């Protein structure tokens, strides 16, 4: 039985072509690709790549300046943060939330819109495996090219489960019986009609947006289209801790807001979503509300004025 795509690059001694992440005594990272006969230079001296080729992962190498560097293969979160970028990447904390709460499983049929630099595509491909399907749509050809290079660099070759289309999802989507849809774009509400037709009953829509105005319109549009269960919006934050003897305290820095996530389950055809029990707060749909459904709530502020 052959190994999954990219698995051989994740284990065993270092080989030519492997990516290596060095960690210096201050915890700073440096990533490079092993090439026979090459030297790695730092302001603290240099060393030959050949010293690592054939060495086990977790080795320590010393520069000509006698500074020790720990050598490991970069984890996927490390890789996506250091990859060449065309667009901003989906950060690992959000990618992990998407994999968990969109329930990305081995063999899943997934549609993704807004490839950016390929960060989320890489996470999704590793989760669905070679028996799954990921069809990614990216409207900008330059972003698609960078993403393809980043994904193939990580796996070491083209991934057999990946198809990349340059163009707008709502104009090009032909996939059917899709298990999951992930939208990382400026206006995900523009794609709701198309993706609702592609998703299987019980399938999950997951949208990643940056601002509160995008979040509001996305949630209200999902409610308005009427074929999804109540959407669930949230964000996540990460705070590291400093632990040194009795000095145990939170770090001064944390990974705060990067984006909002929204998930919603596709209902069976012809089924209306149950009414929400919680009433909206007073003024939630006041005179200045002009989002989805504003006409059915009495028209826009201009209409009422």
C-alpha cells in the first residue's frame, strides 16, 4: 500500500529537498530547503547543508560562530506562516477551527472559494486525504498560481484530490453532492444560492470573514435564504503562557482577532427552518437597518423617511 501524498516528507532522516526549520537560542525560526553542497548563513556564522542531510530530525547543528540551532521539519502551522504570499493567509488558529467545526472528515467532498495563498487548501487536503475531493475556486489568476506552488511545495507533488479553478464560484460551480463548503471571500452572501444547491442535506457551510459588517450580512443572508438551520457565528483567540519556575503568567502578546467564522447546516429540500426561540433585542432591526430582509421589516430608512 503506497503512502499518502507527502507522508514520506514528514518522517525519517533529513533528505535533499526537505524543508528545515532552525530555532536559535532566542526562539527565532529560520526556514530553508536542504540542497547538497550549499551553505546556510546567519549573522552568527554559517554551516553546510550536508551536515544535516542524513541526520535525524531533532538534531542540533552549530555554526562557525559556535551558535547552536535546533533542526526540525516545520509543522504545517509553521509552514503556512512562512509561505510566500499573494493574499493574506488563513491563520492556523482559524484553520483548526474550520477543520473541527465544519467537521472536515477523510473522504469528504469539499468546495472552497477564495484560495488566497493556499493556506487553508493545504489544511483541507491533509484532512480529506486522497480519497476526498477539494475543488477550490479563486478569481485572481496570480493568487491561484502562488497557492498552487505553495500547496505542491508542501506535499512535494500535485495532490490527487485537488482541483483548482480560476474564476468566480457563483459563475463556475458545477459540483454536486458536496459535503462541505468553505467560503473565504469578501461577499460570501453572493454565493449562497449556488452553494445551497450543491450541498447535500445536512452538509455544512462555513464562512470566514474579517469585519463585523461582513459577519452581520453573512448571518442575516443565511437566515434569509431559508434552506439552512440557524447559523452559528464566533471568533477564537489564543494566549500563550510564560512558565519559568514560580513565574507563571500570561504572555504580554496574544493572537487576537484575525477573522470571524460562521457555520450553518443545510436543511432537506422543502423544509422550513424552525423559528428561533430567542427574540432579537429591541432596536436590532431599527430604522437604520438596511441589511437582508429590511424590505420585509418595513423598508429601508430612506423608504420610511
